C-alpha cells in the first residue's frame, strides 16, 4: 500500500477511570477510529487518507485527541458528532479550525 497523503492518528490509549492524567479511550475515542475509517471510505478518500488507532499522543488533558499529519495539528475533545466534518476537511486537504488545540507544537484555542 502506498504512503498516504494524510494521516489521522486517533489516540485510543486507556488508563483506569480516575487516573489523574485521564485518557482518550475513557473520553470516548475508540469508536472514532472505525467512524473515521467509514466516513473516509464513503467519501472515496480511504486510498489517500488513513485513519489509524494510536497510542498516547501526550495530549491526555484535552479529551479524545487526534493528530492530523502532515498538517501537524492536534484536535481535542473530539466526539462522534465531529467525525463527518473531520473526514470532509481532511479529504479536501483542510483543517477543522474549531477543533484545533495545538498547531506546530504550540497551543491554540480549541472548542
Ligand atoms: S491518552 Fe490520549 S493523548 Fe494521552
């Protein structure tokens, strides 16, 4: 399989409930993986864009986290309601600005 144009790395790390760092899985990230894969397939973009389950992205405090590369942005507090917007944006080479919490490693206001 060729290298893809873009990647969505969806953190599915799970820590015990009550852990001080929290974790994306306990914030609902696990269903995002299949939902994004499905949305990208429906858009005909799965051959160009890959949605992958990831380990901890060190963004634990912001809820379910996704890093979009090579755009080098991080989305925080992502929910299933955001999936179609993320898939459409990445398929068009765009970013969902309202979800961005880090850009090029620097914090940015998210939702
Ligand atoms: S647990 Fe998801 S970023 Fe750390």
